[in-house]
């Protein structure tokens, strides 16, 4: 069994991170995702958000970067198996 994951980021001033992640939280919960974690970092230094879709196990995580100039997005699939059982080969 394997999972597929991806990473991207959005450049955004740290002062806007919490507000943007709060909006993402509300929108994705309305789409059927379940909240795993939402946390505003101390002194407004960013935020974290983790969601999962119970129907299929897809997970999305957004987090303030260490240098606070962007928000990272990580997407992880549930475990998968290739049709021929030989993934990734």
C-alpha cells in the first residue's frame, strides 16, 4: 500500500495567515471535511489547519512557514494500491 502526497505554498504576509486559514477552515468544513486541528500561533505569528474528508481519507494541511512569509499546503491521499499491484514500478 502507498499514499500520494503533494506540496505547494502561497506567499502571504504573516498578518493575514490566521484570517485566511479561518476562511479556508469554514469553506472546507462546509464541503464535508472534518477539522483535525486549528491553531493560531502565539503573538499572531501565523496559524495551522488540518482537515480530513472522512468519506475517503484525503487530508489537507496548511501551516505558516518557518520564516513566516508563506503558507505551506500539504495534500495526502489515503492508502492506495495500483491496479496491477506493482506501484510504483
